[in-house]
C-alpha cells in the first residue's frame, strides 16, 4: 500500500504542473461567477477633519498655529478657536472645512457667519446622504487663570453609542461665571465597551464624599476581556487638563492624552487633599501578577513652550510629557502614601522662568494630571487602586510675595 | 446536463440500502486516492463592503482516501468511500465599512470596519461521498452528495491598518494599527459547523491498468459557520476543486 501511494504522488506531481494553471484559471472564473466585487459604495461618514480661518483674521490670534484646528477627534462636537478677545471679533467670519470625502456641509464651507453671538451650528451630510453630524463652531477668549479647583462642577454625558451608559465630565467656572471645559479623562474610551453603566462605575467620577462638597474619585479598573485582547488589561482613573483623543485608544493610547491649555501665568506650586488605597494585586501590561509590587498614585504638573522655533504647535501627550525639550517647569508629588483620611499634598514647580512676553502671548501651556495608577499609561497597576482628590489650589509665580 | 446530474444523484441515493447490505452484484473495485483541494470559502453574493481580495494563499489542502465502487453493468455503478482531507484558505481582503463585531467574554465592540482583514480558515475532516458513476471510455463520470464530519476547526483572523466606526458611520472612530497590540484579533473557530454536506461531481480517468487521475468539484450546501452566528453576515460556502491521482486494485 505504501508503494502505491508513493507512485500515486509522483504522478500527481506531474499532472499538477501541467494543469495547475488551467485549474486556477477555471477556479478563478468560477469564483468570479459566484461572487463579483461590487461597485464601491458611497461614503457614509460625515466628519469635519479640519477647520481654519483665513489670513485676514491673523491679528485676532496670538499665534498662527491656532488659526487651523486639524486633529479633530471623531467624538468631538465642538470646534473651538481661541482668539485674543471675542469682543473685537468681526461680525462676519469665514471658516473653511475639510470633510470626509464626498460629504457636504451647511452652512457652506468658507461662507461668512456671525460668531459674535455664540456658537454657529454646522451640519455635515455624508456622500450617500444617509448620515448627518452636527457640530458647533465657536470663538472664545483664552482660559482665564484658575486657582481653585474644587471638582464641584460636572455634567452627565451619555455615551454616543451605548445610550444606557452615562459618565461624568468635569468643568470649571471662571470668574465671569462661564464654564471652562478644561478637564478630560479616559471615560469615553471605557464607555465605548460597556452598556448600562452609571457614572459611579467609571474610572473617573465625582463623589459626593469630597473633602468639601463634591470631590474627584479615580479608580483603576479591569479593562475587561476586550481590553485584554488589545493588550490593554487595565484602565486607570485619570483626570487631566487637555483633551482626550478617543480615536487612538486602541492603536496609540499614549497619544490619547492631548495635554494642556495655554495660560498667561506661570505655575509655582499646587496643593490639595487626597486619600489613597492601592489595589491588592499589581499586574503588568500582559495582565501577569507582579509579586511584591504595590501600586502608586500620581499627581504632576507640566508647563511648556507650546510653539517651536518655526511657529508650529508643540503638543505634549503621554509619550513625551516628561521628556519634551520644550518643558520649562514641572512638578510631581513625591509620594502619596496610602491613607484613608484626607491628607494634604503639595508639589513645587522646578525649572527655568518663563519669558514674560511669550507668556502674555499665550506661548506657554499648562497641564495638571491625576492618576490612580502611576504606570496606568503603560497598563501597569492594581485593579481597585483608588485615589480621591479635592480642593486643589494652584499658586502662580506672579502672585508670590 | 442538470437533469443528468439529478438522475445520477438520485441513483446514488437509491443505492444506499443496497450498498449497506452488500448484496449488490457486479464487479467491485477499490481506489486509493491522493488529491489536492483547491478553492475557498466564498459568499454567494459578495457584499459591497469588500473592496478587493489582495492576496489568496492556497493552504496545504490534501486529501487521502479510499473508495469502493460497484459496476452494475451497462456502464452504471456507484462509488463510496472515506476521505481524510483538509480544506482551508488564507486570504487578505480590503474593506470599506464592513460590518463586524469583536466579541471577547462579556465585552463587545461592534461597528463598521474600513481597512484590511486577514482571514485564516482550516478544517480537517472525514468525508464520505456517495456517487453514482457512469463509465464512458477511459473516464468514469461521477456525481452525488457528500457529508463531512469536521475533526478540527479553525476560523480566525485579524483586522488591521484601518479603523472601526463604532455602532454606525458617525460613531467613535477607533484607529486599528498594524502591529500586535494595535490590531484586533478574532477567533470564531467554535462557530464553525461540525458537519457539512454538499454536492460533488467529477471524473476519474484511467491512464493505465492501475493508475489514473481525477478531477472533482465539491460544492458546499451548508454554510461554513453556524446559522445562529450572525457576526459574519454573509454565509460562506466551501467551494473546492480537487485534482488528484488514484491507484486501482
């Protein structure tokens, strides 16, 4: 029997060469008959990819790089231009957009609109006409200096996809009683994967048991089986000044934290109150237990030059927030020992002094970051680590005696 | 032609009881076979979201088996046997807004994927064909149904270098990278049916007293994946051409 099989195979080899090409051709015809590649469907997406104002408005901006907003996250609904003063803004301003290929926008891209009475609503329609997205475009004054952050202000945001899922979004009120959306967290990324979640189930939320009134609660969670699938087993609770870029949550999580906002004062120190309890089991990014390692919380601040020599915007995210050559001053709380009673923390900014002229021209940005796991950006930490923070106060160099 | 195939198939089916009891008169032959399966799992209607098939690799899809045949005279006969074979494919496709869902435990991420998908399918199976045969010169034309029992099942792949719009085309856009940790893998092996059936038609050509070559077309009638499984929207049918050689004794 072994004999016959081996002979069979040698014959098989011969005919294979003779007829393989023909057979593949027949097969290709057959498959083509079964299933043809259809005509390309028209685009169903309808995003604003970038927005810009023309040169004639240059004098209203501190910085030319702020005249174009290009990295608009897919979950963003507001496009904000920061100008020197909204009071001097002309009543007719032309904003031009680049959209998903084939999409259309109303009011038209480049048409003159009046932004002096608040945001202007734009509706984008997809090429196939089936989908719409609404955006608000607004012009605002630079963030005023905030010195007391009490975490008293937050709203419930409903997940774009999981309509039964709601999470907290913090904001601050400035001296003129207008809301300042300076805070961002990774909640939107967690919301993506969980239905029927209430705000308190999220890694970042407002707790009614603050040091005074409401406070900030950050807790490290398992990112579930889907997170593990992407090699991102945990989600640390975080809150930072900046924007959260949801689009990169799977491919480049370090770049999801677009840190900072331009400021006109130079930070000197930050203090506040905290409570911390590390989770029981520390795991690494492969979700393997690391024996003998205890989780740590993290509180730090960075102040940097937000424009380079060529006038390009300098962005700080998780990949370069400690290493960028544009950092001027930074501060980090040395240690946050575990404690279940409210305990004071303080950190002082070290580094060069800012240039007064650049500072006045909004040439520096500032971020403040809180995290329940120090290694959270690298997906290291202990599920259950919980950091409470409240009554944070920022002191500025200008206010020092 | 169609009629004849139906007649042949019907003849094969009707002969099953006779085959089982072994009372069929006429001469009996045995064929030892080795063959190569060439084909893939294809939807009958290609969704527009599939933009191109960028690569298609033939996996080592071999068939080894033995058939027994009875000739009743006047050219007609039946043939059946047992084949150990594997059928597989590895393909890379480009998609635009392809509906998919990544499920892992209690979490799922559902949406429309634009990018690249690398799909791997492989199964080892025991197949029993039951064929009516008709001898025409040196050729034996054969046709009939087959059933396959899958001994091992693989249906897995990865989505890479693209993005998923969660929920609908206006939902959050999740960029999917092109290296480990940035791409999304999926494994639906458990959703592959354990039993398949289909129709087979082909011919054995005698080259000499003992040796011959064969060509067959195997058309799966059952979808590759369980019908209760809805993540992959289109039913995929195994469609394979088999070329091989046999030794008759």
